C-alpha cells in the first residue's frame, strides 16, 4: 500500500482570504453611510436653529441679540450629540436679516470631519408705509 500525500488544490481557503479583504470595505461603506446620515441630520438641526434665530431677529423691534439667543437656545435644547461646536452669527440691517449657523457633524468614521454651515436670510419686517 502506498500512502500518497496530496496537497490541497483548487480554491480551498480562498473564501477566508476574500473575507479578510472584503469585511473592512463593507464596514467602511456602512459607517460612511451612517456618517452622511448624521451629517444631514446635523444640517437639519442647524437650519432649524437658524430659522428660529431669523424669525426672532426679523420682526419689528427685533435685535441681533434676540435672534442669537433664540438660535443658541434651540441648539442647546436639541443639539445633544449631532452638531458639535455650534456657532451662531446674526446680522440685522435695515432691509435684511442674515443668520449663519455652523459646526461639525458627529464623527463616527476616523478622519472624516464633516463641517456644517447653514445661512438663511429674509427681509426685515416693517409696519407702515415704505416710501
């Protein structure tokens, strides 16, 4: 009787090697998807805060400080973890009010720091004749 030693041939073990290369790519795709979802959520929070500040600042008798306070209060209430380092800037002129909210979205993928910047403008409300 002859014992013959055979080497494994064919594709034995190739699934393991493929998974070693595929799993990091799949993980990166999944985490990138979540990162962009968090980015769009942070952008929505920034837009809502800017809108709150705009509505407070543009009314007759409104001021930049009132608009800034309204936007910052909204960020403090609803920005627990999505929008970081939120900054509000309000400019109120005779004809137009401009509110800018900026910050950074929650970072779950290393080295993917997504900045959020929203600007809203509207005319200043006036009552009476415009002549």
